[in-house]
């Protein structure tokens, strides 16, 4: 809890949250806004959007496991190096040779120029003869999939930066533009050890398995990276707010940096929903596929937003003040976000299944 800046502390900035608490997963949903709010209660959507899209103090790009994260600008070289490694593994599995994707990437850079373009605009601006240049494998994969691969490569190389048309993390229109020159993208000398150093700063105590999963590397490599490191204990300060109710989003770093919920669960009968939609004992779940209610470092409940209101399920005895915390979160979502989505297209049956589960 202390490493995760929970309960909220005074004088914590947006950059502090991703620097001291860990890179925040971002998938076009509204979860990051709630992760920041949990640590900076007075924050607004605009505060976060300006830090990411206007001042670029926080960047959003693919990093470990080829997953999009929000990270501090100072970590750009490290995050991109991790993202490029994960992407290379995926590119090798495509039926198109890397040289074909690299050739397309050069044409994409030229097409973008000084503009910010959508994928549809890029397809229109690329040469009409492009499909022939891709060769048989490229034609089989299709221009859309090959263009996506080329854009991912350019992002991982720090040549193209993805943004949104309205400057919001959950914006529906994505644009690609050339990367600004003033940001240092120098990779670390030892990628795994640099990742381990950052990870343990945010997540210790943690296991080799935890780090290997988070970094997307093998257990042997994870053990070698962590072995020489010595991470200092955080200085915990007694607080009268240790039992304060905290509402966290899906994939918040308090849970998302580790595999397994058992250390956070006191109620032996507590059940959560797994990724397949089935009820499983909370102590046996590998991850929390819900928004969380936390008090005193313990998982006290799970919640979902049905588009209008919060539905929740306590795990054990509901903590005192829960109704007030729920009401404040509903107000924040309605006034600041309009809705709360796990992903860009989190709606319909997928969300309904989660909402029904917490209402049982």
C-alpha cells in the first residue's frame, strides 16, 4: 500500500503516480483516470489529459508484453526497449518478412510528414501501387494488418507517437504523428535488470513469477535480473486513514503488478469472476477481473458501473462509509468521464455479465 501511494498522500503529482507507483496499463478505457484519482482525490480528467497530451510529462505507448502503458517521460527509452522486444516476437510470427514491414514503415513516415493522421487517412495517402510492393505474403495478410504492424514497429522505435483526436485517454479517434525530437529514447544497457529495478520499487515484496509475468520474460531471465538487486524498504508512516475506503479500477497496480489475490483476501468464502465469466474463489484467482473496493490493504468488495450507477458486491462485512464512497465515485464518473469502461469498446454482453455477477 505504501509503495502504491495508498491511502492518498498530500503533494503527490501525476508524474509521481506513474514514477513511484508504477506504469499504468491503458487500453482506451477510463481506468487510468480512476487510478490517478485513488492517489490524488482532487484530480480531474483535464489534469490527466493535459499531462499526457499537452505537456507530455506522461507518455502512452506499448511497453512490456506489447501492452500500452502510461509512464513518466524519463522512462521512455526503457519502456520502448521493452515494447520493441515484445513486438519483435509477434512480428516473427507473421507471414510477412520483417523487411516488407520495414519498407512499408518508411513510406508511412513519409506519408505522415508534419501531420497527425488516422489509419484510414494513411491508407488513402499511401501509394496506390503499395499492395503490389508487399508481395504475395503481404497481399495475403492484407494492407490493413500490414499497416498496423508497420505502425506498431514505428511506435516501438520511437519514430511515431499515437495520440487521440480529442486529447483524451478514452478517445475513439486515434492519430499517428512523428515523434518529437526533444524526448530522450536512449535504451538501458541491461534491459531486464532496469525493468526489475523499476518493478521492485513499485511492487516489492514480489516473487520471481510475478516479475517474469509482468515483464513478459522467462523465469530464468527474471531470476538473473533480480538477483543482484537490493531494494530498500519504504518508510511507512502510521495513519489514522489506514482503514479508509479506496475504490480502484480494473488492473490497478495494487493488484495488477502481482499474480494471485490470496494476500489481499480475508473472506474464505469470497468469489470473483474469472476472465471466462465463471465464479472462482477469490483466494485462487490469478487476477482481479473487476473494479475493487479496498480498506486496510484488504479486498473488501468488487464493483461495476452499469452505465448509470455502480453495482457492487461486498466480500465479507461491508466497511463503514462504503455508501458515501460509492456515491462520490458515481458523481466523479458522471461529471468527469460520462461512463467507466475497461477498454475502448467495453459494452454490451461483456459488461452486462460483470454487472450481473456483482448483483447476485
